[in-house]
């Protein structure tokens, strides 16, 4: 991973009438990283992605994506950015192979269609029509269309919504393989386990602003948060204690119980705990 920036945003703003969707947002996304954007519905995630891609014009702020302003970028720049929207984009009547080869013609230096079909795991479905694919397979085809141009930056907007657990895990492996190739990936998602599994860094957006950003393990002070030690007394009563020194607490309990501590469990705040606290601070509803 390099320290050069694929995205730099300062004071990004977007309004729809009286509603402020993006309110002074700052972002630094390094080339080659997977960057996750979290937030409740209406927080400004999708609008931010649309601005980064050049699909939506901002109302204020400075923005550089792959060294250019998306609001004034040319077709050569557009070929360097891939995007996978929530809505499917593949024609229903074409086969997988026909669809990928067709979209490849839009780019000056596309990847090999057969290679891309293999990359997304659809080799066995290359001759199948899009309408005959499962939901997970159609989503893989959408990713194929997003990467056929060989993008340096790939934007994924809620890519696994509606997936079953098996399809989601398979999709994660696909995203990891793209990241291993050096593609910068920006991912919006409601699934916190997905964000924690895939992202190098995360930003939580609430009310159009960044509530916190950092690595999943340190986001919002998570690494410094107090631990909770859980155990059961001899009569079965459940007990717990918050502490900055869980090892000391466990040592004292072990001496009191003369060895094994019944139902011992040590927990620190999960990413979900931190996320809910962060959006609660910004939006008490």
C-alpha cells in the first residue's frame, strides 16, 4: 500500500433544496487501500460516492480523485474509475459473455473479457443469459462490468444487499482479490462485519459529516475502551466488571476461586457498539 492519495476531499458539500446531504466532509483515501464508509440511511454515503465518481456535482469544497476534479474530468479519467451501483446494470437478454464483451468496447484499454469473467467466478455461466442468474451471480456480473475497464479506483455502493451469508462470503473473497491486484476500493455498506472484514480504514458518516475515521480496531477509541470481565459466582449469579486492567481482575478472581473462574468471558466494545455510539452522538433519534 502506498501513501499517495487516490481521493482528497476538503469541505465537500451537497444540498437538495433545504436538505444538506453532505456537510463539510473531509476525506483522505490512500492508493491501494480498501476504504469503508458507514452510516445510517440518509447520512450522505451514496451522495458522497456519486460526487467522487463525477455522477453528482457538489455545491462546495475541494475534491481530487486520481489527481483530477471529477466535476470537470474527461473521458480518459472516467475510464480509470469503476462503479457498482445498488441497482443492476446488465441487460437481461444478453449472456454473461456477451454483456462483458459489449461493455469492454466502451473503454480505451479494457481488460480481457474472459479473464474478468474468470475473476468474478462466472466461467461456468458465460453462456447463460443474465435473467437466468441468481442474485449473487448477477452481482458478480455487475462487478465484472465495474472492473472491465481496468479501473484504478472501484466504488462499491452497498454491493451485498440481499445476499445470503454464503454469497456474501464469496463476494468478500472477490473484493480481496481485486484489492490484492492494487485496486483502490471504496465500499459503502450497512453490514459492520463486512466493513471489519474488508476495510483497511473506515469512516462513519452521520448527518453528512464525518463522525470518526480510522482502522476498524481503533475507530472511535475502540482500542482504548474499557474491557468488561464477565463471570458467575458459586451460586450461579452472573457478575461483570468494567476495567482498564482486565488481566489484574482475572488474576484476582482466579485466586478467589482457587483456579477456574466459572463462565469467564472478557469483552471489549465491538465495532457495532462503537458505530451505534458514534451515530447516536450525531443523531439522537
